[in-house]
C-alpha cells in the first residue's frame, strides 16, 4: 500500500509541475499579447489623428480657390 501512495504522490507532483509550466507559458503569452494589443491601439489612434489632419487639409484645399 505504501508503494501506491508514493506512486500517486509522484504522479501528482509531476502533474503539478506540468500545469505550473503550462500556466507560466500561458501567462507569458497573455502578457505579450496584451503589450501587442496596446501598441496596436496606440498606432490606431495615431492613424485616426493623421486621417483627420489629412481630411482637414483636403477640405481647406477645396475651400481655397487655386490661382
């Protein structure tokens, strides 16, 4: 009976180690993706502002008669 308890304990330890490793990998991936999402959001906002600027410039050109 003692052998079975040792086997079960070892198996559970192996499972815990494996799950801990997987958790660390998923956490790392989630952190990386969060950084990427934040960078893309920032880039998106910059592009929106640039589009607004260009549209404003285009409107100003339309309003001014060309010589």
